[in-house]
C-alpha cells in the first residue's frame, strides 16, 4: 500500500498540470487540467487498498474540508489599475487584489475593533498563504488593466500570519445558531410561520452564511408549534427559548422580532427588531435595533439590509467572545489634541474621484482635511490631516467607505470594494 501511495504521489507531482508556474504572480498554476487515466488508476488503486480511515483519516478529511471552505475563499473580485504600461497596470492590479482579498477573508475572522490592525502582507507572505488562484475576464490596454480574481487561503497559514501580528482570530461555531424569526404587524398581530413573510424571506439566504457563525432556521414543525405559537411568539419566556434550542440541539439561539412601526408590506417605512438570545451568545444584549427605510429603497432590499444589521451584531458578539489568540499588539499613542499630517496616495482615476474621496474621508470624526498636492494618471498625492491616535483613523476610515493601508513604505487610500 505504501509503495502504491508513493508511486501515485510521484506520478501526480511529475505531471505538468500541478507544477508551479513561473508565469503566475503567486507561483501557482491556476489552470485546471485532467490527470491521465493511468495516473488516476494508480491513485484509485492506492486508495482502494487503504485501510478504513482512523484518526489520521478524520484529520485529513478536516484539512480537506478547511482547504475548500468558502470562509477562506474570495470569488470574482474585481481588480483594476492604471500604469505607464499595460504590464505595470496588471502588476498593480494583482498587488491591490491580493491585499483586498486578504482583508476580506481576515475581516470574516477578526472582531471589527481589530480590522484596522490587519497587516498588509509582502508578496512572499501572500504566496505562502494562497493555495489556489485564478484570474479571468482580463482586459489589458496600453495603460490600464481589469480582471476578476478568485483565490483561496490556507486556513492554518492565514491564522499564523495574523497571530504573528497580534491579531485575535475568532473560532468558528461548532453548531449553527438557531434563528427564531417573528414579525409583528402594525395591528400587533404575530406573523410566525408564513413562508412568504417579508422578515422571513429577508434571511434567505442567511446573512450569516459563510461566516464563523453559520445559522439554521427554526422549522415550524408540530413540536415547534407546541412551544411557540401566535399567542406567545411576541413575548416568549426564557424557558420557551431554551426548549426550542434544546429541541434542535443548538448551542445558541437568536430570537428576532421585527415590529412594523410605520406602514406595512411594500409601504413599510420603519422596523424595530427586538433581540433576545439563549445559550452561547451571553454578551448579546437584549435590545432593539432600529431600521429606517431609505428613499426609493425597495421593501425587500430594506428588509434584507435590516436583517444584515441584526446578523452583523450577532456575528461581532460571537467573534469578540471566541477569540483564539490573545497576543498583545503595541500601538504608538499620539496626544489626542495634536494635529497630525501624513502623506498619502489616493487611488482615484481623476479629480472628480478625488473630490468624492474627500467627501468620504471627512466623514471620519478625527479627519480634518485631505489636501491635493498633485493629480497623476494613476492616482493623487495628498496630505491627510487628523487629530487623535493613528489607530482611530485606521478604524474610522473604512466605516466612512475608504480603506487605508501601507505597502512598501507608501500609505494608500482606496474606496471600499475596489
């Protein structure tokens, strides 16, 4: 059996489809190709004569599951840049894509208060963490590049990279949190088991999908209805919530009652969501989340956005309570009243883009000015003036819609999602 495994491994590694590619920016061959039939036969024979998997087999299965976990993947990330040549533009786009992808995945694992501390990896560090990369839909011109990037990170190596920088990564819930979703119309009537209810549909698919806190919805079978019905759904007792959680063998339960305060159906204008928990979400406060509908916002989009607010609150509570690493990070403190100025490079295409970024940046409470020094073809050189601590700015700017990061000694500003 051992000989067959060695032969299979040698055949697979020697095949050109799995050789590292010097043309790939990460040294990883993104193309998919078929392994020859005779190689597949040897691989199949090696697996066929293997003993029944024991603990080692289970561990390998876990590694395989984590390696393909969507939690550690980014699909269809738009990457684009300008440069003095198409090649330079592509190189810049790849670099910014690498940074953006890592931040996307890291933010799924890290409590929000630490997002500003997520480090920017070097190209060598990035390559060591990525186990699969593909770029499609490439459009390259003389001075510009655009493409779609999809990649997957190695969970263990990513965790190590973050831990080495003092970042506390949150563990994944072993079991999905149980969602109990109730609506209350303007007449005070409970809407509980209606599959067409707007609040219920807003959670399909769940905003918690692909996070460290996956979820499952209460089914509404006969046993559920014996515990919770229209007469008690708006004010369930703690014992009722515990009974529901235990019936589903869940570790945590999230009860969310969406009260329609103004309007109903397509005319809904305001929601208040009453939150309660049972089980392994002890620090989630029993509170009311208010959601206001924006002008010309579709009702289904409004409900979905409100569901996202509730999900985000539960997720951040979970991440803060289940940190796996507690490495301390030393931060340089700046006197709170002192005005600071740092040179930055704003990734904008033209002066109007810079003006829009100025509006965004000034939404950060500690920012005082973003002053243009020189507009260039691929961005703008500017000064960022602020008061307080550097960490305050790093945390506030993403909330205003602008990411700030350092790469090779330059501090960049970039719109979120770019």
